[in-house]
C-alpha cells in the first residue's frame, strides 16, 4: 500500500484534462483496493454527490490522448470510457467508500493535492519575481551601458581636451 501512496506515484496519476487536475477511476480503484467496476457502482448509486465539477466521463478523443501519453497501456480491456475525479470528487469518494484503506488513501491524496496547489502558488509568485528582475535588469543594463559610454568618451582623447602644442600666439 505504501508504494501505491508514495507522493511521487500519486503525482504521476494526476492528469490535466479540461483545465482541471483529475485522477482516473481505475487508478483510484487500485489505490482503494477495489475493482474499478465496484468504485463506479458506488458512485452511480450516489450520483447526487458527484456534480460535473467533481467527476466527469472522458470522451473518445480525451481518452485516446491520455492513452497515447503512456508507452504501454495497462488499460487494455476497458469497454466504457473512464470517469475522472477532480480534487473535490476524490474527497467525496471518502463518503461512498468507507473502508479504512479508502479513508487513508483519501487523506494521502488530499494532502498531495494541497502540495500541488502550494507548488503552483509558489511557482506563480516566482514567475512574477523573475519578470520583475528581468524588467529591473533591463533598466539597470541601460543605465550601465550609458555609464560605460560616458567613461569611454572621457577616456577617448579628443582635440578639444588636449593641451595645445607649440607656440602661443
């Protein structure tokens, strides 16, 4: 079970579909220790708990794209398109799957979703700081280039700055 719940493993199972971070029903079922068919049966019995922003079914194109991301497919004999669950959907699964393993898996997954959000937030802040630095460095670069230009002009001998050689009139 620890192998299934490793942070790295769960992160690999989170996909971005329709601009949402989601997990496949088959991956969740494996972690919960139940067949995918049973997980989906429980969900269908409690459909009022799973609105479209908690869970949705992939269309053919999305499913093909998702399968193409993997070199070898372990999904072989699936007859129906998979359901995917958003963070809220994963959380709601704990109310329809009450086994101790399901509860522990849910807690672990929710913690990982929180870490992903924190990382994304930090990444956004970091991107803003980098843009600020780029802007400031280009301003500083212009100032430094101007200073170098002035120094070069001061060091360059000109006829006006040279003392006159010869007799004074």
